[in-house]
């Protein structure tokens, strides 16, 4: 038993280190926001969801009472995600500020509040912990589906420009660390979601190996693009971070100037008609 606790502590510490590094991944994005003095083109929902996830896992760890390493990483995540949201809110346009406020109310106030009040006052602490654990695991599994977006984008564009290999490696390592941490603690609510995280991490690295030599796509209008490192960091569960890199590229005008030519033709026809009337 002592050996299991010791190894669980080791994997928990390693998981904290990896998740700490991954949670700092969005810093380049927010540096660009600071330089441009605008958050236009970026979305706040990844950071709001990450904050909600960290709050859930802190609540779960407090009830569990023997998961201090969950508390340490997710406390940091609450701090860093709050920082991201404040910066986004400060530099965001009025419309985006309103959207961010609605998301915070939906997830972090009403969502978390509903979960807290529906579980905290249950008389049986074991049932309370079990229900909360299922909620955390279900939410983590749903969030782990997020990488499907970037995997689909990589296959479609044959480009890994928006899927950094280093980030995929750290995510996979984090999934391994937190899986063994949960397994050694015999907590399947922690271990099970990270099986999915490990699988998606491996898939990302395989796709990177396949498409890394393909030429990068040219950006038509840099001002209308998201940052190449728009990192959606969701520090769900226990500090393991799920990352979905989404780029909503704005394509060129599909008319390719046809609208201008048509306008010129109409103008020419009008001029000709006027001449004939004269």
C-alpha cells in the first residue's frame, strides 16, 4: 500500500509539472492580443470552459480529501484561466465582452452552482463523491472529443501548421501521468478520461508524422486570421490538459472579382443604352 501511495505521488508530481507547462501554452496568443490591443478574432469559450473544469476538479478533490495534487494544479489553472479571461475581456470589443459575460454566467456561476448545491447537501458523503465523480468524468470525456476538430482539419488541409508537435507530446505525457495517478489511487474518475486523452495524443503525433512535410497553406488575409497558435487549452480533470487548435480561416471572395466585372458590364450596357436613346 505504501508503495502504491509513493508511486501515485510521483506520477501526480510529474502530471503537475506537465500540466503546468501546457497551461501556459496560450501565453503567445495573449501577447499578440496585448500588442494589437484587441482580442478580435479570438474566442473566450476555451478559457471559460477550462476555468469551469478546474473548479469542478477542485471541488471533487476537496471532497475526496486524499487528492492534494489535483488541488495544486487546478488552483493554478483557476488563476491562469482567470488571467486569460480578464485580458480577453479588457481588450475585447463590446459584443465579445457581452458573449464572454454570458458564458461565465452559464458555466462558472449557474452551471457550477447547480452542481454544487445538488451534491453538497446529500447526506451520504460516499454517494455525493460518486455522483460528483461521474459528473467530472463525463465532462472530461466530452471535452476529450475536442481534438477531433483539429484532427479533421489536419487531414482535410494536409497541413500540421496549427498542430504543434511539442504540444501533442506534452499532452500525451500528461495523459499517461494522470492515468497512472488515478489508477494507483484506484480512482477511475481520474484514470478513465486520460485513456481517451492518450489515444488522441498518439493520433495527433501520427498525423504530424504523415503530414509534416506537406507545404504550408498561404494565408490570404492575415488580418482576418486567428493566430497560428490559437491554443484552446482545457485543463480539465486533474490538471491534464486537452488541447484543441482551431483556426477559423476566412477564405477569399469566391467570386474572384466576378462581381466587379459584372458591375462594369452593367455600367457599360447602361452607357450604350443611353447613347442609343440620344
